[in-house]
C-alpha cells in the first residue's frame, strides 16, 4: 500500500473521530447544563414557593403535633376557569340562597377535610394563604396558622356565656384568588396594590373561625371540630403582645365564605355568607352540622333606621340557628363578629393606604350620613376612601400589606419572625407601639377595641 495514502487516511479517520468525540462531549455537557438548569429552576421555584414566613413563632420545644405551612406557591398564570356549581342558583332568591351557600361550602371543603386543611396536600384543587399575616400580636400561630380575631364578649356567642373568649381563625383563597395574591406579592419586598383590578369572577375564599369557649357556656359547641392552637393564656384588653402563650383546644364555631360573582357586579360584585356550628343538629361530621346564618350581596344603603327591611340579604329564620347575634340593624354577621358592622360593610374598607377604620368612625351616630358611609354598595375594584387603591374586599391583602409596611418601617433585625431566624420575642412590637404610624392610620382588624 502506498504509505503516504495510508497516513492520509489515518489522519482523516483521526480527525473524524475527534469531531465525533467533540460532538458527543458537547451533547453530553448541553444535557448536563439543561439538567442543572432544571434543578436550579426547581430550586428557584422552591424558593419562590416559600418566600413568606409561616407563623409568628417557631414550634415550641417538644412539639409533636401539626405545624402550619403557608400555601404560597401562587399561580403565575391566570387559572383556567373552573365550573362554578353555585352558578346554578340565584343567591338573591329566597328559595335558592341556601343551595347557593351549600354548593360553595361543598366546593371549599372538598379535598380539604381529608387533609385537615393542609392546603398543599389537597388532591382536588389548590388553595392559598395570604402572606404577612404572621406579623404582630394577632399574627399566625405555628400550629394551624390561626390569627387572633375579635374576642367574644359575654352573651355574644350564647345567652349562657359569661366569660370573654378568644377566637382565632384561618382563611384561604382558591386558585383565582391565589393568582391575584401572587400578583400583588410578586416582588416579596414590594407588595403592589396596583397589580390588579379586582379579583376575577369565580374567586372564592373560606375562613374557619375557632373559639376557646366550650360547652360549659356555649352548649351548641358539643361535638364540634377541635384544633389545638398556640394562643394567649389570658385575654387582655388591649392585647398584651408579651402575654404568656399556651397550647389550647379550640372549637369550630363559624365558617365564612366570600364569592366573587359577576352576576352581582352592579351592586358589590361579591356574595358573602356565613355558617355557624350547631352540635344539636343531626349529622355525621361537624361539617354536616354547619347551618347557614345568612347571605348578603349588598349593604342595604337605604336601611338606616331600626326595622328598615333588608333587600340585599337573607337571614335564616330557622330554629336550627342557635341564639346568637347579628350585625348592625339585623345585617348579616357571624357570632364572632362585631354587632355594629356586617360582612360587606367591614370588607368594603379594604384598600391601600388604609384610609378608613373597619367599623363606623368613633363619634358617628348610627344612621347618620357619616355612619352610612360604612353601609354603601361599593363596586368591586372601587376604593372606600378617595385617593386609595381598592383591594377588592380582601382584608387579608390589606392587613398583609399593612403589616409588611409596619415591619418595613422598623429596623429589620428587630422585626419579622422568619423561619429559622426568629426575632427576639416581641422586640419589634414594643417599638411598633411607640412608633407613630407613618403610612396609614387605621388597623385592619375585626375589632378596633380588642
Ligand atoms: C369588623 C370587621 C369584619 C367583619 C364584620 C367581618 N370580617 Fe371578614 N375579615 C375581617 C378581617 C380583618 C379579615 C382579614 C384578617 C383575617 O383573616 O383574620 C377578614 C377575612 C375574611 C375572609 C378571608 C378573605 C378576606 O377577605 O380577607 C373571609 C372569607 C371573610 N372575612 C368573610 C367574612 C364574612 C362572611 C363576614 C360576615 C359573616 C365577615 N367576614 C365579617 C374583618 C371582618
């Protein structure tokens, strides 16, 4: 064989093999890059999914019970519209409103009962918690993420009640609601109230309210759903943020729901309803013993005197509802709620900056134009006070943004109790109480007094 030709072939073969090796190596490294990008992406997704603290404090020593985890993997895209079974019913018809509420309640408990409201484990549909409600003396406790609600004064829960009781609650939104929360909190360091123009039709929120009262004073609580919660040992007025905390048994007393229903756009855009637990009723699980107290889709702005009829609400007149109290002039409210208010009244104040208290201003006389500002029909997306941005009836968005700003206004190291690096106990709160509020004047609360 001709030697130089052989050498030429070898050289060509060598070059070809080198090209092949290079190609294989590049393909491999590209694949590796892709997989490492994927893992970085999933790490980022994970980080993104847990940007907000879960609770005000870390679990106490030797705690072996459940620990709350904030469901915060908010949808990035607008969720595809789900079927809304409640749309079969007209909320404003006397013979349909109870079916409307029952259908919403069924939707809310589906998949959540099985997991005891660990939203991340729901296999039917996703639900989300609002961030920044861990902050302050009423912030989320570590067991179930409950926030401190208005305390119940004697006789409010039942005629036999003599003590004042603490109530604690946790609320959540379905995917359309979670999508909006995610938009507002897209940048965890700069919540943006302007990021949305109202919640989309089909948004649903449910809130479970638990009381420390038991059957001794509130007999209808017999057999109710019980949860442990890390709450104050003693109720103090005003709340003492340094008060001793204890794990106590709580009982489900009230279940609130709010539905963004575009059929009501001309009035408020929302339908609010509430249930109370009644252990005297027949039924298997505690959820079957929830009886609707009523429904409201408007604030009845014309009903300004006692006895004026309500045209934008129904109140259940059945004896299945235990003896409790309603809101102002018979408007809808739950047993735990402020009797001078109503669901839609209080929620209509949701805005940023918070330029109005949640209940009629001090000094305003019932029924006067000033008082009736709290009983207007404010449309979805319209603010309560001029110059503020509407947060569309979501007080969880309002209270979260408010807490974030209060924290932000303080020295960060004294503030938020982030997972893993808890703040010194209530150090920030002491400062907060001394500091003059810089951006807003009204606390977002179910009870301005307690
Ligand atoms: C005086 C004020 C007040 C009244 C009355 C009131 N709420 Fe609320 N509600 C709040 C506050 C404050 C929050 C946010 C903090 C929280 O969840 O604890 C809230 C949260 C909620 C949530 C969670 C979603 C959201 O909008 O933030 C639902 C659902 C809800 N309330 C329904 C109701 C229903 C139904 C009624 C009437 C039966 C009612 N509320 C009466 C103050 C009130």
